[in-house]
C-alpha cells in the first residue's frame, strides 16, 4: 500500500510545480497602445534548479523579456500603480517586497550620469530544490535624457586609454550591485539559499551582463543560482575570458540587424565583447527566406501590431549594416585614445550634441514631462515643421536607398526596440526564432564594375566603377563603398547567387578580392587570402556565391570572353561607357586660353561646348568651341579622350588690324589622358592640335591674341599648331 501512496504524493507534488499560464499587462518605451496589452505566457517556479542555468530556457526568456519591456513604463511618475508592479504581482510577488529605484539624481557626487533605473523584488518559490527565495532584478535601458546616453559614451573617460571594462557600464553596475547587497541584507536573504533572475534591454542589458559576471567573479553568487537573460546587449569588456564557459549562465539575445549589440566595436584595435552565450534572432539572411516573409513575420506581427499599431519594418540585410558601421567607426577612431583626442575624435562632440537634443531638466520638469509624453509629442505632432535640413535628409535617404524615408526611420527604431525582441520570442519557439547561420562579405579593391544575379538569373545588384549607388542594390544583397575603389558586397548564405566582375577597359584592370566570414551576430571569424583578377573589354569573371563562400578557400572564378562577356554585361546593365551623364570642365592651355564648358552624353559619344578667353592677352578675343568626343577606359581609372572641335575664334579690340578677320574658324583635334581620383571627378592632361589654314584663319594664330608654339607643316597651306592643356572635369 505504501507504493501507490508515494506515487500519488509525488504526482500531486509534481502538479503543484507544473507551469501555469500567467497574464501580463505590457506597455513599454515605443509601445503606445490605448491600454496595456495582455500577453499570456508560462511561468513555472520549478525552472529554478531543475536544469543548469547554462541551459537556455525559452519560457524563462519570455518572462524576462516582458519584464525588460515594462521596465520602460513611467514608474517614477506612477510609483504605486504601473505595469511593472502588475507584472511582479502576476507571478505572486508581494508589493511590500518590491523596491523601485527610478527616482534618478544625476547630480549625485559619486555616481553622476553612471546610473540606471532598476527594480528589485523577491518571493518564496517552490524551486526544484524545495522552498527558496527568488530575487528578480530588472534594469531599464536608456531613457530620453542626455545623462545616461553620456554614460553609454563613457568608454574610458577617466584615463582615456584602453581599460578592461566599459567605464560607464562598470560604474553603473557597481551602483546596482551595492543596492542589491543592501536589499538582501535588509530582507535577510541568504546568498547561498536563493536564486537570482537578472534581465534588461540595451543599456540595462549591458549592466545586467556585467553584473552577472561580476557577481561570480567576486564570489558573491554560485553560477548555478544566477539566471541572466539580456536583450540587445552592447559589448562591455575587452577581456578574452568573456567567452569562457564559466559565464555560460548569461544568455544574450540579439538582433543581427541591430547596431547596439555591435558597440563598442569588436574589430581592428577595438576588442569589446559581452560575457556569456549569444542567441541570434532570425532575419532575412539566416533562415528560410520564404518562411521568414510569409510565416515567421506573420506570427511575429500578431504581437508587434498590438504593441506598435503597425507591422515590423526590418532592414532585411542581416548583420551587414552593423558590420559596416563598425568598420566606419574604427576607421574614424582607430583606438580608444583617438576616440577622445584629435580632429576626428567623436566622444565630446557627441556629448555636446546630446545636450542639444535633450536639454538638462530639473526633477520637477522631468516629473511634469515624462519620457512617454515627450516621445508621443515628437511622434504624433501634426503641426511640427521638420525643417529644411530634415526634409533634405529625408529626400536624400529616399533617393539614395530607394526606400521610403518613413519606412527607413521605422527600420532604425525596430532594429533595437524591445518590442521587436519581445514579439519575436513570444511568437516563435526556440527552434524557429534563433539561427546560427554565418554570413559572408566580399571585399573588392579596384575601380571595376560588379553585378549580382539571383538563382532565377535576375540581376539584383549593379555597381559601376567601384562606387555603390544604393538605388541599384536590391534585397537581399547589400553593398557599400565607404572608401574610393573599395566595395563590400554582403552575401546571405541562405540562397545562391552569381557575381560577375567586369571592366570595359582597353587594357586589363586589376581587382583584388577576398572574402570575410562573420558569425550570425556579425563578429569577424576570418578572412581568406586575396586573389587578383584582371578583367577588360573582352574578358570578365563570374563565380557562385552563397553557402559556398562560408568555406575557407576562395570561390572558383570562371573567365567569360568575347560575345558571352558582352551578353552578361548587357544583362547586368554594366555598359558603363553607355551611361548618359553631364560633365562640367575647367581647363587652361599653353596658348594662354582658359576654357569653361560642358559635355553631354555618354563615354561612347558626347557633345561638347566650351567657352574660352585668353587671360594672358585679355580683352582681345573670345572662343566658342562646339565639338564631339569619345572616351575610352585605358585601365582602371585612367581614361583616353579623342575629341574634334570647330573652334569659332572671335577677334576684337584695338589690336585688330584692318586685314584681320573678326570671325575665324579653327578645326581642332584634342587628345587627353584623364585620371579619376573620385567617381565624378577627372583630372586631365593632353594636347590640342589646331589647324592653321593660310588666308583663312590667320588672325586666330596672331601673336596679338595668343601665345603660339612651333607649328608642324602638314601641307602647303595647312599647319598644325599644338598646345598643351591641363584641367579637370566634374
């Protein structure tokens, strides 16, 4: 009889520990529903202690995400009635145990700007090890004030040199750690007999990440008792030990399209990273693209629309944008000292800008005009005039990126919003919502032309002359060209593509190619050795791109020649010399004449009109030179121009003799060698060959009107008079 009784007792006990559905009222930072949205998810006290904290628990991540979201509500303004308190109470936390640290005083002599709002609470739970205390610590992300943003910028304000920890995050962590210890002493909680759940988003995530590591490093907590789930976590330390398995109880959930988890940077001389393990949300580059757009986003938008009153707006470019931003920032400030000192130092310039965006307020002003009200007024204002600069910026973005400016603004909001993170993890189970698929970026040095075809043989990206024009780049391909003749092309590994490298040059043009491999979250893993290719008029190169680029070696390059090369160029619209354009020109010649004019057409054939005046012998003549020309690419950025002009030379003034013709027609041939230091600028040098025809245009060559060089006889009545020119086109 004892065995059935024991079995029934165990069954009753297990049922008492089973998960239950809890309803949470959710509001947040960007979320602006008329009333808090009710989300239902599981809560089970036996999660704590049943499995190692180094084993990911998706249900616990969902609960942590809800708390990270509601940490943004106006707690300071409504300390006795807010969604954060309601969420605590939903899981059985007594209101008397909750401490709200939201009354911020940035004038504090010790902590200053290096603070973050947070809440602490505890309750007795039925853990897998029996009755234990569970402490919950929720840290808010950056609010709409300059103070905490300045702390985010505080990489190493004290020494302005490289230090082990991000100074702003570390000081904030120490502030919260002191409050945590004081809370435990006040409530007589035994460190060895309790569990700790820490969560936060953005700045709150950085602090939670660092705090969880510090609690272990200082031997305050056993790692089996710490459960840390962070969202959009910035990097916090340069320590190589951050990825040590001993910190595997820390879980960082990141969106690869989000720039915040990529800063401070982890590239070149910047070596910042975060503690623990990272799980990357799915995006258009790291999962099945059809399921992503038709299934996964549909389920995610069910939650997102309830919070944001619109659909989710992704970049659809995987980690490409954060990777390129990191590259740009580390190029601008190559190390910590250059971040603080020098012409390009951004640290204190950014702080000045923040004070202009968020002017300092007294406590009374902050209480009267909450972050939520400030954000609502900014977003919903119908009468606000964005101003000329903002309008110009929006128009520029729309033109350059080929997308609606409002959609792009939403992309920047959604990439980082806690509402995005929460919607994804609530909508999808663990096996669908995360991906560890890596990605590749092709690096090409050279002023060549490139195109990318999808698996349907449709050209989806065109790059001419080593310069990315964003309206010619279409999803899912991404490309950038921060530096002259250096192009980065992002290639997702979840599809197959074909890349071609071309140049319509008379001589071979060098292109140097390598492939960088990045983790799912956008951390550089390795880069292949570079190889050199030499495309020209009759030969281009093609290669497959996609999953194969994740291999260690470079792809197999295939030469395409003659008619087949011409066919590919036509399909990719890479006939750069046929593109219509307008150039201006300023030039001077050894005859003393200075020209200004315009050229209209393509490189194949263009019309010209130059207006000239001899400034060495001023007020004696004017030259009008209509003409026609052709420009060939010699190699790379070196061009060759052949032009014919009908120069109309008009002589006037006191120096004009009775026998001189006022209007003289001078046939002219011009040959130039040009160099393009930038995409739309050409510097040139060359020779003008002007034809002097006896008794027809003699006045045009008279010393009264110009300097003359030695002539070349080409017949009885015709002489060729050369002069040399320097100038530039733009």
